[in-house]
C-alpha cells in the first residue's frame, strides 16, 4: 500500500504524551493521549518514519546551530 488514507497534522512538543502498542502486523503510535492523533504503521512503514524523522531531527539541529 502506497497511500495516505487520511491527511492530518499534529504538533508534538517535548512534553507530549506518546505511547505505542504492537500487534503481529503493525504498530500503533498514539500521540497526545486518548483524544490525540494515532498512526498505524507496518514494520517497513515504521522504519521509514524513523529514518525520515531522524533526518528531520538532524536538519533541525543543524539549522538551530548555524550562526
């Protein structure tokens, strides 16, 4: 599957509650508690999310550290 079913956004601060649950075929990432935002991802999707998030974090830190 190569599509987004729902387009939405969420703002995540350093204090934001983030929990996860796993099932045999996917992981559920819950951001912001029960009334927050939920992401369901396959193993490959979760690995891709982590890869891109790591790159984004590096770019954000590099931008912050640029004089």
